[in-house]
């Protein structure tokens, strides 16, 4: 054996011993539960494959190294990102797909057959776990489950979830490095928006997802609604809904005439219905065509305050992402374009990806706008 190879082998052995010495550890998850992690996890089951982005920050060379199964929501919710991840890590196609939905559909037998030593679940799925025998079985078998979240309270729960996963996986240093950059950008943005005139915003989430010219689905005190409020904007969804999300009648929006009408979308197609195809590898023409179609819905033009008013469009998944700070920058520019003309969210996104992950650098389109005057005869 060459001396250099011996040194490398010894270093890996000592590193493994050091990591083993750090366990067991007891952590508090996003549900406020104390969870004991007996040893460094080696067989992780993701209840939502969207959490692969968090692993891309923490396990940069191979975020799939410990993942043995998942409920692959990412493939359908954001097809362009899924294709990019498969391009970089082809083994993603081989990860076992299991049913484990937030709504209660849980393949308990499949989960147990996968033999995970850690389950990472979304906070939304807690009722599905508690209302089935899964929770009791996991406790009896000594399989820890931790809850993370990036949807219900994006700007607070994303950093908490990254820090938690960093502790679970023994990558506190990588979690801390990213969170330092994240919190610095967030605080700088909030400092600049403090005291600016509040603008009334309506976010049509996944605009057009219901098909048939339907309008208009939005979020209240969750997701995009909280993103708007964090900047000091007035989220009309919070005023018009009694639940966390739901539909608002077009007639109500015509009376409200929001200062900013924002449509979000990805390249997801469900039941033959598409939304604005923001994401990787998409043309501006395709985005503008979908914006034009949505703005041509019967009566929709009456939402505009003036014929020169514009509708903004934005990549939907930013609210549900470890990179939601970039979505917040885009939102600040839309709310106060003159004040934030110096921001370059696209460049900031590329910088975060390059500095903290090994995701490929690929062309993307995350934002667009279209004015009503463009569609006038």
C-alpha cells in the first residue's frame, strides 16, 4: 500500500470514529418533539423529495448518498428541477418511490420494507402519521422520524430545518455557512423594506391550475402570503380567506384592484392543465404565451387599475425552497421597482448554487411580466 493511500484510509477511519463519537444526540424538530438519533443515519427515507435541495446543501458531492426511498413529489411539482437533478445525479431515478402523502395515504408496509434508519417528514404530514399505526410502529422499532418544514412558514422554518438536518447528519459546519449567507441577505432586504409604503398584493398560486378559465387560487397566512407580509406588503389572501388557502371570486378581485397581481407557476402539468412554465430550459415565448392566455380569461382585464397595468409572474417553488431568499428579492423588486433596481436575484441565485451546492449551472427563467396594453386589439 502506498503511503499516501494509507494516510487517506487512516483519515477516513478517524473521521468515522469522530462522527460516531458524536452520537447519540437528542434534537428538537419542527413539531417541537425531542427525537433521539442513536447513530449517524445511513438509510434515509424522505417523505417529500423536495427536501433533496436541503441535502444538496449538506451532502454536496452526493445528496443521494444516504437516501434509499422517498415520496417523489418533486418529479411532478417541478419537472425542470427534477430533470436537472437527474442530469447531475442519475441515481435519483433508482431511488424507490413510496406513497407517503400529507393527506393520509401512507404505504406503511413499503416504508418498513425499505428499512430506513431515519425518516424525514414534512410538518404537514404529522396528522397522517399520528392518525395511522405508523408512528407507534416506528417507535417500537426504534426508527426516528423528524419533521421539517419549508411551506407553512417559509422564512422561519427553512433556516430551522436546515440547521436541524445539519445536526442530524453531522454537517453543522455546512449548515452554518449557508445560514450565515441566508440570514445576512434576509436582514439586508428587511432593513431596506422597513418603512416603505405598503402595497396590496394578490398572489394567484399556480395560476391556471384548475383549468377551464377558473380564477383565482391563493394563500392566506402561509406560503406566498407570509412572504408578501414579511416585506411589509398587504396580502389580500389573508383578508379574503378564512382558511390557509382557497379560491377568491374574480368579482371580489375586480372590486379590490390590487396594486400588484402576481401569478406563480412551474412546468407541472396535472390532469392536462399547465401553469406558467417557469424553471429550467424554458423559452420566454412559452412563458409569455401562457401569461397571455391567463390574462385573456373572461373579465380578468377588469382587475387592472389602468390599461397600462401589468401582471407579474414568478417561479412558484421559491416559497417552498431553501433558496426562498431569492424569491423574496424578486418580490421586493416587483413591489418597489425603483427602490430595488440594483438587485439581481438571478445572479444571487447562481452565486448561492455555486457557493453551496454542486448543482449544474443551467439556463433558467424564474420571472416575467406582461401588461394589459400588450393584449389590447
